[in-house]
C-alpha cells in the first residue's frame, strides 16, 4: 500500500521531516489507507446518499421590518463626520 512518496507529501505540506519522522508518517499513512480499503469493502448499495447522518433543519425567523438607527445615532461615536456622513481617510489616489 505504499503508492505514495512520504517525502513528496511532506514537500506538498511544506514540512521538513527527519528520517524517523518519515518512517512514522509512512506507517501512519499506511494505516489510514488500510482503513480506507476496509471501508471500500462495506456494501452500501441500499444506503441512500446523504450529506449528514441525521437530517438537519435550518430554523428561519420571520423576515420582519424593524426600525434601524437614525442618522444621528449612527454618527454618534464617529471620530469624524461632516454633513451627516462619516469622514474617512482617502485611500485611493
């Protein structure tokens, strides 16, 4: 099951591994691939494909109009304001 190159995988992950770490990672990856092979043996032909094991229902609240801030309230803590607007530094030349 060693179809992969540990050094290549480590390079993709931007990891520099010692020889001992490469051996350890190689055995761990072999174990993971072995488990995946076991999962492939399971008969799932009668199982409906789902994204989650349990149904998930999103709870939506009613879309109601609510009062917002007045212009004065919105500008109350503004460090700089003019003519009812926020004044911000120019960032585009």
